[in-house]
């Protein structure tokens, strides 16, 4: 099997994680690429399942050693990245890779893999809708919500660089649209 990559990117709160979870529940040879982060683990998260949780120092050492396919300092001393070893591990298991990754990280992966990757941008119907979704999570204070909204507006400016854009107004509809795009991509032979 020629391994392919499905990249799902969006501003925080647009629904990319819910869409990725839905795709992983379908009958496709997909495996989730677990990202690395230096942010603290939340109570409902598991190391090596949700993220590889690293200290800032360890993350920087991996950057210096070239261990990352892509990485970003999303907030000061809060790094996120994709380990090269994750893609190798998944392809060796006979699966395609699916990413739940921030916008710039998604574009970096697409740039490296070209036609072997399908980059899908999940877009909220409006910026106000996104703000309501983030606020309803209950994980943000006023400052972090403001910071996330500023970042989201910046990230929305990159949608034109993605292969496909899916507006997530209704989650079930967005899940079906992304599943159709993915199925078409995975069943088309590489040229």
C-alpha cells in the first residue's frame, strides 16, 4: 500500500477533533498521528494517546535533533509538533495517516508530501459562532479566549492554501462531507 496522509486543520473550536474522531470510527485503514506538545496535560488526557507530553526543554532538544516533521510555538513556550517517527510507525502498520493539526502545521505537512497528502480546512460558519463554541467549552478565561480568537482570525486567512474547505455549520453534515472527500482521495491511485 502506498501510504497517504489526511490533514484536518482548523482554528481551535471549529470542530476538527470531532471530525477526525468520526473518521477514525469508520471502516478505513486510518491511524491517528499523535502530536507532541509542551503544554500541561489536562485531566482527561492520556500521554501517548492524546499527545506525547514533553517538557519545553525536551521539545527543544527534539527540534534541534530534527525529530519533527513540523512544529510550531503556538503560544509562548507552548509547542506543538508532529514527530517524523509517527508517520513511519503508521505507514509501517499498513495504514494511512490522519492528522488533527493546527493550520500552519497542516500546511507544512502538505508542502512536504504534496500529492500524497489531502489538506482539508474546517471553517466555522462565522467568527461569532466560533467564539460561542470556544466559550461554551468552559476551558478558557477572558484572556485565553481573546488570544484564541485573535489566532483564529489569523488562521482563517490561510484557508485558500488548502486543497478543500468544509464549513462546519452542522457537525453531521461536515463529517459526511469530509468522509466523502477522504474516501475519494484514498481510493484514487497515486500518479
